[in-house]
C-alpha cells in the first residue's frame, strides 16, 4: 500500500516570503500522480498543483511550484511571495495511475502566514 | 461550470440512526469518490463510483455504502451510526476517475 508522509505539522512564514512544504511517499508503482491540495478554514479542498510521475519537468502554477524528486520519492511544494490568503492546511496526495484507487493523503501541514 | 455540490452541509444524528448524504458532480464528470475526514484518522478513501458501478472501496465496515445514479449523482449511506462516524464527508468528482479530483464543500456529520 502507498503511504504519504508530511513531516511538518505546522509551518510559519512572513507575508511576501517563500516557504517550502515537504512531502515524501512510498510506492512500488511507476505510474502515478501527485497532488497538493489546500484546505482553508471553510474546509473546502482546493487543488493547488498536480504532477504526473512520468514528467520530469516540475509543475508550476503561478506562485506555486513543486520539486519532484522521483528517485528520492519526494514532492515538496514551494510557495513564493506568500499571501495572507495562503493560510490553510496543505495536504499532499498520491493517486495510482493504473486504476480507480482513491487518493492517499498525508496528515497535512498547517501553514500560518505572519503579516 | 458549476462545482461539486453536496447536501446537506450539516447534519446532526443520534447513535443507531442512519444517514444519507448526496453529491452532485461537475457536469460531464462520471466518477465520484467519497472521503471521510476526522482529526484522528485524517482523510480516508471510502469508495469510488463510475457509471453506476462501485469500482473501489476503502477499508470501512459494511455500514458504509453508496450508489450512483445514471446522471452521475451519488449518495452515500451510513447505517447504525456510531459516535466515531462524526466527521466531515467529502465528495470529489473527476471525468473518468483517473484524473484530477475536484472536491465539494463537504457534509459535516455530528453523531450524538
């Protein structure tokens, strides 16, 4: 079974600074997807970014980018120019590419933005 | 396109009762997945439906069941509620289940 580990229960960053959230995963599969989701206090789960395992290029979405190290099974999220609206729980998630398996989530990192 | 909708948003039940939650996916999406979120266990996969068929199920007791209708709307049912079933239940949809999942706002269930 796949596992996803987020080793930072909480992170704090000053507004406008850059922060990196860590995620490692364990799998024996070669075809899979990795995601970062954001869950603000409203509890709505919002997709931040997605990475296909077969792509070597790291995904980027505006101020959000990932560092995908396939051999190390590491998938970190970098948030540049942090904004107050970035404050939320961030979940790293894994999905097998081969079938209808659900997402496997990490425990989450609570991101605090200091004004 | 409208997003994933879930009803009701909040629910209070007592132990032993049963509950039905509803999820309407994004238009054109045929796959619906359900997740349970609790402070202790985090986010856990319940089951996934595609074209009215359950394709996968997580490690939950048989009290948790679901179904999907021909219009892709899905319902999940929990029978004989227990205090530990108190949770946020999230529904997510995707085009065929192999792609990115988009989540609804969730249903908060409190079992007393």
